[in-house]
C-alpha cells in the first residue's frame, strides 16, 4: 500500500490537468467553431456584413463620364480609377459624395508604375523619371509629367 500513493498522486494530477484542459478549451474556443468544419462559421456572416470599400469597374462612370470616356481612348484604358485615386468608399456612399477623393501627386503616381525597375516586364514602358524629364528639356517638379502627358490619357 505504501507505493500506491505515487499512483494516486499521478492519477490525481492527470485528472486535474484534464479538467483544466477541458475548461480552458471550452472558454477559449469561439461558439461557432466546428459547426461546419475547423473554422469559426460566424466569421462568414461577419465578413459578408462589412461594407465593400472598392467599387466595381464602372463605379465612377455615373458621375464622371467625361474622365471615363477620355481614359478609355488611351493607353491607360485598362487601369482602374481607384489604382491612382483611392477606394470608392472614402468618396461616395449610397450614390452621394461623402468625402473628397484624393488626387495623387503625379510624380509619385507615375513612378509607382513607370520608374525603371528590373522586376517589371521588359515590354512595359519604363523610364528613369529624372533622366526622362531632363532629356525632354524640363526641370523636375511634382507635376512636371502633366506638362506633356495627361494622367488619364497619357498620349494626349
Ligand atoms: C494614372 C493615374 C490616374 C488614373 C488611372 C486616374 N486618375 Fe484621375 N487624376 C490623376 C491625376 C494625377 C489627377 C490630377 C490632374 C491634374 O492636376 O491635372 C487626376 C484628376 C482627376 C479628377 C479631378 C479633375 C481633373 O481632371 O483635374 C477627377 C474627377 C478624376 N481624376 C477622376 C478619375 C476617374 C473617374 C478615373 C477613371 C476613369 C481616373 N481619374 C483615373 C490620376 C489618375
Ligand atoms: C455619386 C457620384 C460620384 C461617384 C460615383 C464618383 N464621384 Fe468623384 N466626384 C463627385 C462629385 C459631385 C465631385 C465634386 C464635383 C466635381 O468635381 O465634379 C467629385 C469629385 C471628384 C474628384 C476631385 C476631388 C474631389 O473629391 O472633389 C476626384 C479625383 C474624383 N471625384 C474621383 C472619382 C473616382 C476615381 C470615382 C470612382 C472610383 C468617383 N470619383 C466616383 C461625385 C462622384
Ligand atoms: C497603376 C499603374 C500606372 C500608373 C500609376 C501610371 N501608368 Fe502610365 N501606363 C500604365 C500602363 C499599364 C500603360 C500601358 C502599357 C502598354 O501599353 O503596354 C501605361 C502607358 C503609359 C504611357 C504610354 C507609353 C507608350 O508606350 O506609348 C505613358 C506616356 C504613360 N503611361 C505615362 C504615365 C504618366 C505620366 C503617369 C502619371 C500621371 C502614369 N503613366 C501613371 C500604367 C500606369
Ligand atoms: C517636356 C515633355 C515631357 C515631360 C515633362 C515628360 N514626358 Fe514622358 N514623354 C515625352 C515624349 C515626347 C515621349 C515619347 C518619346 C519618348 O519615348 O521619349 C514620352 C514618353 C513617355 C513614356 C513612354 C516611354 C516608353 O518607353 O515608351 C513614359 C512612360 C513617360 N513618358 C512618362 C513620363 C513621366 C512619368 C513623366 C514625369 C516624370 C514624363 N513622362 C515627363 C515627353 C515628356
């Protein structure tokens, strides 16, 4: 009987550990976890209820038809308006203007896509911005690109 104490102690410890584990698991795991699979099923409804931030491809057309048509005629036709400006949600809600749409600094926006980088595909028009400006006889300013290119239709 002398040695049974060790076993009783070990069993007791195991029972305590198992109880703590079951309790902790109960409180730590969110209610809807495991309903359909190993994930929290309530997150699907939560995400579906969030307001979309970006518009659809034609979401500027209703109010800025001129810009949309002008852009469609040029080399920037395939760019999304939101890629240079910002997500629709900062500007429009329920078809009403609710805030200003940011206008990017041209020199920065043009550089995002056209500053020469090895990572870009070879056929893509790339320039060293400062060299290109100098070669065309201008001095660098934030909006110098717009003296010769239109942001919406750059060959104009
Ligand atoms: C390549 C980047 C780029 C894209 C793509 C772009 N914009 Fe712009 N947008 C600009 C810049 C830069 C200006 C500031 C132009 C200026 O100061 O003359 C501007 C100005 C504007 C303005 C202010 C009025 C004006 O013409 O100065 C409106 C409105 C506008 N953009 C709407 C749009 C819409 C709508 C689209 C999509 C059809 C679009 N933009 C796509 C860069 C862009
Ligand atoms: C429900 C109508 C509506 C929609 C949709 C809309 N705009 Fe506007 N936007 C306006 C109004 C109104 C103005 C202010 C008057 C103006 O310049 O025509 C404006 C102005 C702007 C300006 C100038 C800065 C400012 O906020 O005053 C830019 C840039 C612009 N819009 C870009 C966009 C882009 C890009 C989209 C699509 C992603 C878009 N807008 C969608 C109504 C709209
Ligand atoms: C989001 C990316 C993006 C931004 C920002 C952007 N461009 Fe472009 N640009 C393009 C794409 C894509 C093309 C079409 C390339 C093609 O035809 O292969 C293009 C084409 C051009 C062309 C015509 C090149 C040719 O081969 O004739 C010019 C010029 C140009 N962009 C100038 C500008 C200027 C100026 C700005 C800043 C106001 C600017 N771009 C901002 C993506 C961009
Ligand atoms: C003084 C006029 C002028 C200014 C300022 C200017 N460009 Fe140009 N750009 C041109 C001309 C002309 C061409 C066509 C001939 C050539 O490829 O150099 C051109 C061509 C381009 C091309 C196409 C290059 C290619 O390989 O096909 C891009 C992209 C471009 N410019 C972007 C810009 C950007 C970004 C800025 C501002 C940093 C800018 N440009 C400023 C006149 C100008």
